[in-house]
C-alpha cells in the first residue's frame, strides 16, 4: 500500500488523497466535508459508476441487484451490515440492474444478486447468489488482498 490513497467522495464525487495510515480515522471530503465512508453501501448509477470503480484506490464491492428479486431483498440487510465491517478497507456499493441495464449488460450480469469485486477499474472476482453477512465479509477479505 502506498503512502496515500485516492478515495472518491460518494456525495460530491471529488477525488480525495488520504494518507493510508489515516484511512481508519473517519476522513472527510476536502470539498464537501462529508464523511468519505459512512458504513452504508453507495448507490451506483450511470453518472457515478465509472468514477467510483476506476478512481477509488481501495477495492469496490458491487452488489448487482433488482427490486423484484427475492434473494436480493434477503441479502440486502447483510450487505448493509458488511459495509460497517469492511469500510474503509473496501468501498461497498449497490447497482440496481433494472435502472442501469446498460452497466449490467456491460458486465454480463446474468443472475442476481451477483457480487463483483473491482480494483483499479478491473474485475477481480464475482460471486452469484445471495450470501449471509459473515460469508460476504469472509469472501471479500479473501479476494480483496489478492
């Protein structure tokens, strides 16, 4: 890990340079002064997807889901809780495949929910199907180190 990391602010999209040693100290955005991590998954759209995936220097775990999907609804609370356990080492985000069909198609999402772990804009690994909290955390930690 380098001396500092680029972290994209969820509310305003500003790219912040944060000393790696201070990442766990609840850093705030230099532009809008909001917390860079708030222990909740970020909602991704076509407006912020590319920047969040490519400019964050921590891995980004994306839950590809849809509102009509029963397993997605079952997994949602566990994914929310995982954000509190994994941030700031990993940014958690959700992408509604009904609203963002182009992005879902771009990444060949064929079943939901599907978790995809990205680093520096590249897909590291994916896992289709619903998982519980500890499985999400364990799976993410195992692959985020790679």
